[in-house]
């Protein structure tokens, strides 16, 4: 079951286990410079608003209505990241694609979970995803660009601008595997004789002639690992999955479709750093990291594509030197998230 609550997607699997509930929200953030340097993680500046596509069926493309799901607004060259929060740390395998191109493996959309190469994230080991896995320990930031302009990962890989947006599929851990984890927790609590066991809970203006649909393209590089799956393949309940399309509307079009104002334009990386606000580094579980795929390594960034086209797609792309970097550790407590303010 998928619900929309407080601008977050809530995936629930009561038929598997009462604890099997995952929240996914899409965080506004500053766009890191696309300058060849590896940056720390940028902050979350609040959730993008999410709306049901069916509520605006007469005003959105027919393909959106056919796929259903939800939609959100983004400005051209705006960035985002995905935040995952599981009830009591219940494990999930999550597949994320943009334009049906897998953001971890670079492959076209395939049903099910695959390990060679791994094409999914393990929650709660992976509390967030900021972009495409282009190198072991590094991603290129998700940046919105008009679908059909040639910048998106989908267009670079397939040569067509058919889908756009994001696709998210969620698979829960089997109940018996979760009960084994709970028993290990209880045993550790008894051995340590204390109650403070670690939980896994994580808690640019658009152009005048705006394209309706947006795709996601690779932007600047940041340090982020995609962690290996610590579970056995047989632990995943692959027969119980939920999938949702997340369509991206140009922020200018959003006003016409919904009658609502989109969020304000985020600050630039230079403005944010000059204000002394925090960037982040995440130190996760003692797990290995996924290698990048040849497909994703070959993606050209928005800046690289723009130079080839003779365009200037990224205004205010000035390099910065983050002076304040906050370390976040695995086992995030409620409130211990990548929050920024401006």
C-alpha cells in the first residue's frame, strides 16, 4: 500500500509485518558546483510538495495519468535528494530510477532485485540518495533539466526522452528475517544490561517558455557511498513490492496546473557557504560500497553537456570551500538529519 502523507510517500506492507513501513521524501537542496571537485553532502532545505497526479488529470500529460503516482515541482537546474526513514529500522530494498535508468547500476528498468551488479539501496543502511553512482564512494547530484533538451540520464543512455521523473520500487524484508534481527537486538540489550540500544531510524528561475516535464541529469560530484546489501538474497520478500512514479513538473507549469506557488529558489552554494551553514559527511555501517557501472561513469554532467551544445545551463556555478562540515554517524536519531536553513 502506498499513501501520501505530509509530502512523503509511505510504503506499508501489513501483510508482511506490522513494522514494515517506509517513508520516502524528496528534499530540496542547494546545487553543488559542477567543477570536478568532490563536495560534502549538501543540506536538506525542506520537502518538495507532492500531489496526486489523478487530482489534476485534466491538466497534466496523458502519460502521467496512465502511470499515476505523484508529482512535484522543480526549477530548471534545481537539485534534490531522497530521504528514507523506516519504522524502527525495518529493512527495505529500494530501487530508484530516473527516466527508468537505474541510479545505482545504470541499467534499464528491471523488475526484482539483482546483485550482479547490485541495483538497489538497503534501508536503513542507506539513509539517503543524492545522485547517480558514478564511482565507488562518489555520486553525481540529481539536477532537473527540461525533458527533451538532451541533458537527462535517460536521454544520454537511451537517446530518447520518454519517461522523465523518477521511479521508486520498495521491497520489504521477510518477517522471519526481521524477527531474527529483533532477537539479536534483544540479546545485545541483555548482554549490555542497558536500554540505550541503537535504532536505525533516520529520522534558478525557469525560462519563459517552460518545458512541462522535467528529467534528472547528473550534476556536480559529492562523496557518498552506496552500501552493499548485508542480507541474504532469500531474506527479501520479492513477492511483495510497491512501485510509484514520481513525475517532475517545471515550477512555472506547477502554478498553472495546481494553482499553488512552488517553493522559492534555493540559495546558491556560494551564498550558503558564505553564511557559515553546515555541509555534511556520513559515516555509515561497516559495510562495503557498491562499484559504479560503466554506463553511469560515461554520463556527462550538465556543465559538460552544455559546453558541447554551446549553452550555459548552470548559472552561478562558482566553486566553494565548505568551512563547516558536520559528521553524521550510522544509527541516526530522530532529528539527527541533514537539515539546513537559510
